[in-house]
C-alpha cells in the first residue's frame, strides 16, 4: 500500500492539485469521469466537492479552503467498470 500523498496550503489559497494515473499492467485505458470531495479529517464533514478536469492520464482538482485544519481530498475516478479513489491529505495553515 502506498503512503497517502500530502499537500500543504495557506488558508484562502486556491490550488490546482493534479495526480497522474498509471496502469500497473502497462495497458491502455481511458479515465471516463472524475470528481473530488474535500472532507474535514476530524469529523468527516464534506466541506466542498466538484468535478475534476481530465487530461489523458492526469486528473486535476481546483480546491480553495479558508478554514485552517487537516482535510482529506478524495479524488474519485472511473476506468471501465471500476471506481477508484485517490486520497490526498490536505493541511491548511
């Protein structure tokens, strides 16, 4: 299992967070759709959500958070019949 990716930002910043998706079997694939959900870590309350932009094998989410704290940014994407979620720890200072 991979360790969770971590991103730090200042309160009030708007940031572009981009992830790259790779096939472990070295197969061609298409990311059909992608969305994000920003959850406050301490109580799992959803702060924001939205659709992501897809650039071939990269997914981009634009997030902005005014409240300080630790969050989980869940990027959910669909490839064929699979729904996958990439969690990213977001620390707002």
